[in-house]
């Protein structure tokens, strides 16, 4: 019996019965213990390499020493502060984000989570355009708050009896500019919100010119283009913003997860002057007690400084090449199982031939000491997401364990 057994028993009663049942279905009761860098241990001392990174929260690894030091020193000086007042720490983070963003960006609004930030971005776009309709993807996830949930995968909103009003929300397929223009021709769209690479769908890759096409069509019909970069931003593509890598310039960029440094929940809406015009009209129109918390800004500024280093970009390039070669070799070795490798930098999806292949591979990897997660909207696909600072020897170890995990699956799945 695992040391986590009692925790799981209590969690079943008080926290989340379905999650407990799900993990027990894979034969594990994993609760995190010690952690550092790209690795963590469970309470029994078993070690895992983190290839999920909590969607990018641990972009810079677990318990990054520089982030931890910034947090501790910051806590000796400030607390959350007051959301009404300007602050040096808030300005510092605004500078850090604007300095690495497209030149059309003018304002930054800081919040706590990605869903909350996507909610805010859509509200800002509706205010700027005086329109209501939101066009999103039928395979996207933008968060679990009200507006963000309705803008994404419809079944999630329907689960909570929040079926999107078709006059306010339209969902279209990814990589389909014709469907996008058909809706935009109604001339009532406030914004088009796109996960640059839809994470929960397993990171399908865009066709040539897709994001630039979204930008041009949105502007042609008077709508704003929101790039949801909560999972794909902050250097994960090899550039600061994945949408920029694909040649597009959005009106709003939403970021989060890795902005936290793994320590303090932070997100941000980075926007053009048009999108942020409301800030000149009524700066008190959108408020929350934890918008731009000073301690969070200190942590996020340090995270941005580390993420922006040339050495970080160089490490991402090394990891990108290493995994590209290793996963290509894996396709050659298991062509009956792996049907496609989707990769942009250290954003990766492993598409399998089995409808539950991603889920089965997740379970097999856990037993081989690697934590990675299936794509929940396409369980044939596994999300594969190392941190930016993962060492070369660790990445090579991941590939060895992946090979072993696929071999082990031959017992459970017909390959």
C-alpha cells in the first residue's frame, strides 16, 4: 500500500472522487513529494521526470532557485499590495512583457489565472468593438471560468448547464479559414480567439499561413484577434510567442502558467491601444483584489528575465532538435502505433493509431517514471511537454523510458 493511500482515501471523500478513481484506474496513487528541476518524487521515493510541466506552469522547472530567491526576498518587502495603486513592481512586469511582444502592444493587465485572463480579454474586445459575438475553435480550451469556458469546447460548458448562446458564441474547426470568414461576414464579431496550438486537442499543427489568415480576416471584418498563449507562449515554441513564430500579429496576447515561475499564480492580457482603450475611459471597470499583486509581479518579472535569456533559447533549440530526432526514430520503430509527431519547439503531441493510445501511453509512462498527460479532447494523443531548462541527459533518459513504455504497452493494447 502506498504512503499516499490515506491521502487518496480522504481526497475521494472531500476533494475529487473522479480524479482519485481515474488514477487508481491506472494502478497508482501518486502524491507529489520532493521536487526540483525536471524531476519529482512521490511519497514512497519513486522518481518521475516531468513531461507535462502542468501545462507550462513549471516552464522553468520545479522550485527554480532564482525564482524561489525572488519570492523570499520579495516577501520580506511586500505582500499582494493594493489593486488600486500603481507600483514599481507592476511597472517592471509591464516593461518585461511589452519588451518581448509585438510593437503594436501598448498595455498590460495582470491577473491570476489563464481562464480569468481569457475572460478579461474577450470583455476588453467586446468593449473595444461594441460587438458581442466571439468566434472560437471547436477543439479549444481557454479555461473553466464563465466566458472562457463558453468560448472553448462546448461540451465543457454544457456539463455545467452553460450552453453557449449561438448569437454570442460560434465554434469553428481549426485550420478552416473559409468557415471563419463565413461567420465574420455577419459583421457582428467582437473577436476571434485562437489557441495558437490547441493543447487539449493534442497540439495539431497549423496549415501554412493559418494564423496570419486569421489576423487578416478578423481585421477585414472589424474584429480583434486574440492569441491564447497560456500554454504555447513564454519561449515554448523557441520564440517568446508562438503566434509570432507563425508570422501573425494579434491585437491581444493572453499569457499565464509559466508566468508564475511555478510559485505564484499570475497571468496577463497584453493588448494593443485599441483593445485597451477602456483603460483611458474607466480604469475601474474591471477590478479584482488580486490583479497585479506586487509579490506576484516580483516573481513573474524574474520568470520573464530567465525566460528571455539567450541561454534559455539555446537550451530550447537543443531540446527541440534532440526530441525531433528521437521521436522520429520512435516513429520508424513503431510505425503501427505512432502515426504522427506534432512538434513546435518543446510543444509536442504524440498521435497514436489507437483511439485510447494517448491514455494508455500515459499510464505506461507513469509506471516507467515519466509523467505526461493524454490530450483530453483526443485521447489517442499524448501531450509531451518538457520544461525549457531540462538538461540534455534528462531528455535522452525520457526517450529511453518512452521506448520502454511503448514496449510494455504491447501487453495491454494491440499495436
